[in-house]
């Protein structure tokens, strides 16, 4: 069994890309007995100024519950959204120069379109079209220029501390890719895949934080009513009861997200071939450089 010294310093960070399967990877790794993932999934400590101002002690406290020889990690996709968020590689280096970095690469056009859908459906930003969103949110394009993002990290970290993961391979052969990631982290490789395949990010919605807090409060009050409490105590074990609140809240948020997506579905235009071709021209130079760096072809991104 791989061993390590117990420490609050993160051993690895999933740095992106946004809308490229990082939530799936987070939950898979979090299910590994030798891995401890931060809660929340995305602390965004090295990117957001108001979070960075909380200080290193606050950040490291996110990993203090790691036990024994667990490897520790987090997954903040905004770490590869330069220039919106700058200084990220240098800040990470100051905390752990030996940290291992994991970066998932998805078809850049599909990722950009999914980014746009996220802004429109989840963040409730109003755009007349995908093109308008790109004009107003340059980050949609920048976050899909993978080699541009990688070069920022290579100025600080050696190449062998960065693992690139092909999204298609992760989706089609998750066990194989997860074994590769576990080996990179340094832990024992165990089977992490369930029959349902990749875990999707179904826990976000456009419900604001205040509403979420009120929802949780009301659920807690409901669960403590004498009649309801009696039924819960009679049906569920002590261990199961600890998860009831999270399950009810997650189901409600999932329902809310689907309701919102259905409500705005007609307002989200599909990705057209014309727009795909236009974006591929935008990404061509970056893809060419990425292929040289990886020694691998990404021709399927053009089909």
C-alpha cells in the first residue's frame, strides 16, 4: 500500500477544465478509502481574492479531517480560467511546490457551449445568443484554450507534475483512466466505477444561497416534528438518518434544476455547425500546440 506522511497540505488538485467531468472525478476520488477530498469541491482559494484573503490557515483547515495516510485533494475549475483569474500557479506553488495537478481536456467547442449553457441556465445570465455570450464573456473562449492555460502552469511546475486526462477516454473507459489517475496520485488503485457511469453535476441550481438555507432549515424543522421523527426513528438506522437531510435537499435541488432547464430550454439555442466551424478556427492554433505537447492527435475534435 502506498504510504505518505499525514499533512493538511493538498497532495493533488484537479485544476479543470470547467464542464469537463471534474464533478465526476471529484466524487470518484472521494469514494476512495485512501483519498480525502475537500468540502466544498471547489474552494477556489487560489483564484478568488475574497477567498484568498481568508488565509492559508483557513485553506489548509479544509483538509484537517483527513485521517491516517489519506492523500488530500480539491477540484477548483477556475484555476484554469486565466486571465480572468491570475496568479493561480504561483499561489499554488507557495503552498505545495510538489503538488500534483490533474487537468481534464474536453472538445473545446463542446466545453465552450456547455460553459455558455451553465451561465444561462445556472447563473441566470441573459444572452440573446451563444455569440452574444462569447462577446460578453471572453472567459468562455479562454477556458477552452487548454495549451494557453497549461503554459501558465509550466512556468512554475515541471511537466511531470501535470497529468492531462482525455474527457472522451474518461467517459468511455472510466476504470482505465481512474487507475491512471490513482497511480499518478500515488495511492493504491481500486475500482471506483459504478454501473451508472460518470456522475453528473446535478447538485447545482439557480436557487440562491438564502433560499437553500431556508430549505434546509424547514426540512430540519419538519424532521423534528414528533410524528415525523417517530416514523424516521422507526424506519431508518442511526447511520441512515445522518444522510436523510442531504438526500432530501439534493433531490429537491435536482428537481429544481430540471425544472429550470425545462423552463428555459426553448431560450437556449442549439450549437450550430456554422458556430462550431467558427470556433474551431479560433481554437486551431491552441489545438496544434497541444498536440505537439502531448504527442497525440485530437483530430476527432474537428469531426
